[in-house]
């Protein structure tokens, strides 16, 4: 489904009680209008809103993200289907080396 057409799944009554926050929580009441899926109430998440299986877990660029911690693991990445995401624990010096090697291997780096 197109992300722009996806409804905002908000917690019921979060607009009335700011302390609740908007993060989705399933309504569990027997008389809940949202749980009964009444027409004018908030939408509930369900499997029909999911993306097609071949598009799931892809980066918006269309590549599959591969988390990389060291230089050796760059050799195992396929440049046609995968994009590299350098782990946040990697330091500045090693990160620069990894970006340089990724350019040589023609890999896309998502967070240089």
C-alpha cells in the first residue's frame, strides 16, 4: 500500500488525554467504537495495510540494508541488491576506510 494513503494509527482518546501519547495501543473494551470498527472512528492496523512481500524491509532507495561492522564484511555485500549501513559503534577512522573501500567496490553507503 502507498505510504501516503496509510491512515495514521493513533491511540484512541489520545487527543483528549495528552498524557497518553499517540502511540498505537489496541482498544480492548467490549463497547469500544474503535474495536467494533465503526465508520467514523480511528482505523485499526490489520494485515491488509501491509506492503507486498517482495517490497518488505527495503530501504526507500530500493536496496536491502546490510549492517556492517568491519572491512571484511564489505566483501560479502552484493552491489546490485544490497546497500551498506555502517554500524554506529564504528569509529571515525575505520568509517572513512569503509567508505573508501565501498566506493572501490561500487557499493551504496546509506550513512557515510
